[in-house]
C-alpha cells in the first residue's frame, strides 16, 4: 500500500483514537477521515479509505458509506484551494448570488469545477453558521466573511501569491 | 441594557485564555459545585431554574437530566451538541469562539451531576478553528486541575473530548449525532429507547446544546430560583439570539426575553433597524425551520397584542398566526426579498440534508424543491401551490425524526401567509423574472415604527 500516514500523522491518528473507549475505535472514523483527507491531497481516493479501514480494523464498506454521506469529504480530486460558498437563505438575502456569479466569472469555472491550473475549486454549500457575516465562504479551515467583489479579488490574489511564495 | 449572564465577560480582552477567565471569577462556580454541593442539589437547582433546551426544542433541561438511567457498572455520558447547523443560527459558535472556558466549566458541573467521566463535544466539522480553540482550552483546564483525575480532590474524574463532524445538518438531531459519534452515517434512531436509557454505545446518555450547558454556570452560581426570576413565565433566564438578514447590526445578542420583537429589531442596542432604511417584510424568528411571519403578525399577535421575544409570545396563535423561538436564529427580510426564492433556498437546504431513511422526507423534500424552482423560474402552474401544500402536509409527522417537520413548516408558512405572492409569480411569469412582488400583501400600510 503506497498511501500511508507519516510519523507525525500517525501520532495524530493515535491521539484521535485514544479519545474513545477500547473496542470503540470506529468512533474515530470521522476525525480520522478528516486527517486522511488533509494528509492525502485534499480528497479521499478508495485507497485512502481502505487504508483507514485497515487502521481502524473495520470493513472498507463501513468507511465508504460514511465518506459518501458527509458533505465535507471530497471523493474526487480538488484544487489546491476550495472555495465553498454558502447559498442558503440568510446568505441569499444578503447577496450571495452576486458573489457566486462573480467568482465564476473571475475563475472561469462553474460550481463543482476546478481551474485548469489546479489552483481553485468552486463548491456551493449549504449553511455554514456564519449568517450574520454574510455573504461568506469557507477556504480550508478559515471562514472568509462579509464578501464583496473587491474582497473576492483580494482573496484570489492572496492565494496566488501564497503559491508563488512557496515555489 | 438587559441582564447578561453568558456574554457578560465576552468583551474582556483575553477572556478566551484560562488565566483571564479565572481572574474574572471563572471556575469559582465549578469549585462551589464540586466542593459544596451534592449531585442531587445541582440537578435540583437546574430544575428550579426552569432552563429550557436552547438547541431549538425547548425541552426542560432539568427534567431531561432526571431521565438518565443509572444501571450499576455501566458508564454514562454527557454529549454537548455543538453541531449548530440550523440556517440563521450562529450563537453557539460565538460562545465557543470567545468563551470556551465558560462552556468547559458548564460541562464540568453537568458531567459531575450526570456522572459522566468521558464527555464529548460534537462540533460541526466546518467549525474547524473553533474545535482548535476548544482543544486548547481543554489542555489549559486539564493543566490547572479542572479536568482529569480526582478533580479538586473530590474523587470525580472527568475528561472532555472534541469530536468533529463532517457536514451534515441531520447530526444536530440527538440520535443521529450519537450514530455519527459512533462513526456511522447520521441516520436518526427510532425512539424508544431514548438516549437517556440507551444512547452512545448503548449507554445512558444526555445530549444538551452548547448554550444550555453554558447556562448551567450562572444557574449554579446564582441559584435556580434567582435565575427563574429573570424573564417571564416559562421563558426563564437569558437567551442568545443570532440576528441576520437585512438589518443594520447582525450579530449575537443576549436578551432576557422580556423585550418586544419591535424593540429587538429597531433599537440600536440590538438589530438597529432595517438596513438601508427599507421596510420590514417578513421574519423567520427561530431558525429556518420555524414558520415565517409577515411583518404585521411578527410585531403584533393576531389579537393585536405586542409580541415579545420569548417562547410563549413567539408561538402565540400557533402555526396559524404565530411561530417559534426555536434555536434563536433570527432572519429578517426586507421589502426587496422574494418569498418564493427564499422558500426555495430553504427547500433546497432540507432536500440536501435529508438523510434518506424515510420516504416522505427523502422524496418529498426533492419534489418541493423542484416545484418551487419551477415557480421561481416563471414556469409555475396554478395547481402547483396546492400540490406543494399537499406534499408538505404528507411529510409532517410521518418521519422518524423532526427533519421532515422542519422541511415542511417553512413551505407551509410561506403559502399560508404569502399565497398571493406565489399566485403573482404564476400569473405573471415574465414580470416575475424581472421585478418583485414587494409589499403588495398588505392592504393596510405596514406598521413601521418612527
């Protein structure tokens, strides 16, 4: 098996599993899938799910049925930065439609697509609990709130710069 | 200024850290509870306080605690429901983000009262940075002897663990939350057995909302009777309201439930009025699943009495002319908002979040979304309104968990109070694509305070 946690990831795995009583290690499945997704390029190939199943000593199907149920697990490759834009009621009445249209135009992609350079994916999501700070989107661990067109431009530029700085 | 019990210290610089929280009197109540009070006395104070579950259902918290089974040799668990996902609701996030130690203090007292040695905070997966804040606070509390073994020499062991969900509204339902905490899909369980008898890992379990558990701290600090004096009737204590939509000052406010809806919307201390000087059209006062009310029924009940921000007054008139306190997610819509479109986004939300176990919810939420989409796009037919009504009626009450009801109610209320707007969309297919029905519902001029 080529996909494996490195030492640091493995110690995080052990820390997560230790939160549950002995014999109840399946309870760690959701947190461990987050760890796997973060460790293996932002999505969960079947190989990663099988690896998690073997670590938790459960059947692969128990992992697949969970990974397909929850919206935060990506079952297809995604860009380096995923823009998850909220479109539910409170964001809609605060102008999320315009923000979604603007991001589509600026990145030249539709919801669910990734830019050709593999930098950005646009995903439309349901309520993220930031209704008072709408319109908003989640990028990785961070919420970007009170979005305007100018702010969207600045955020796109910021992530592009981040990648340039890393190279 | 109203009474502040939860957010009193929210603006103290550094209150997120243990040192500042402790300096401001934090953990003194936990000390009192563990050193001076019996378990029975703590439960009694919570019962006397009249505290009602702050997640949405409003069930008396003390009574819920008293249901927990105590079979010999079986561990019990307290689970904190931090899966805040009801559209319009973001109060628990605020509490956890700015006052993590208040929640942990509440968890400690409550865990002691319930006999939970391993307590879990189930937090929605998207609040990833909030989970980090909580983990940090747990480390600090453990280091300072408030969590761990033999706390304060009282013999009680307690550890709090953070468990991140992964994006599923349904996991806010307590049995779905338990399934998810066991590493499964969030499919609600059939009740009975109730979690108090067989919950997490089939052990006796109490699931309480973040705000409910934080409120245990002021209740134990001041005593249940004193707490019950705040507020009115069966709406005791304070309630966090997360206000959003077309208002000047969206945010999280603590209210003492004696304030009128009108004052809450228009006073500068709270929402600060409708943004851009526009008129109020409608409001969903308790999270997206509770009935939407047009402005006239929001500010005054059908009997013409002032409506207040509390459990009883918000539900005055039942679903015919009232709504619900729900989770405290207060969504305000101004005159430019389209009720059809707003209802469509909510119907889409519930279709997306249905777990798929029960046919009426799985199929019905999809049909409602499609029909609303059709009307919104100017392709509606006059029979569609009755069809929508029929579908929502067949979902409500016919599912394992309340998600079916939560999906049905917004559609029902929108048709009940705004049927003329739906008809206008259907009869003016082209016009509805470029203009707005506005405030035409009201034969009388809408009540707008000066």
